[in-house]
C-alpha cells in the first residue's frame, strides 16, 4: 500500500514522514459518523478499535491500519487505504478504506437474521378511547 509521505525538517535534517490524522477526524471524513463529535464519543465509548486495541480520539491513524467500527447493531472491519482530513462526497469517502470480506459476510448474515426474526408490529387501531387514555395517564404518573 502506498501512503502519503512528507519531507519534514527535524533538528536541521530532512526526514520523510508518513501522513497521520486523528482517528475521530478520519472516521468523520470516511463518513462512518455524521459529525466529528459523534465520532469522538464513539471512540471514547469503546466502539472503535484500532489494530485490535481500544484507543482515544486523538490516536493517529495511518495507511494499513485495521479498524473495527461498531455503529448500532452493525460492525465494520476495515483497512485504511488513504488518509483524509476533509469530508467529501460518499464516493470519495469509500476510497479511504476497504472493508474485509469477513466483515461483509457477517453484516449480511446479521441483516438476514434480523429480517427473519422481526415479527410484524401490531399497530394501534386509531386514537385511544377514554379507558385507554386513563391507562396512559396512570402509567405516566408512575414516573413522578
């Protein structure tokens, strides 16, 4: 995998360094989370693992790293292909990572299982009548 390298001056010598970016900023740019603060909360909450270990939001990500991102019931295992600190279109964001084949099959199996297990919900027949409204009020007063 090819990464982005920069020429940096360290103590008067020119050194090549690989570009790094905060994990929360990369997750936001890759469109896993809608805002950067949501990405930071997810990382702090343990929903994101970098190379198999729990990390803090400021931990740098570089190309070739493996991320496990849990979003609700979905879990993504991705390999970082590119670094970006800017949030662009979804088509560009998909080029920043590659999801592993195991992750894809596991997510599809979980989706199919949820579809089969889900029973149709009973919908209310209309507005509650007088008796139902009393039950609702009695239930809501329990909290007080």
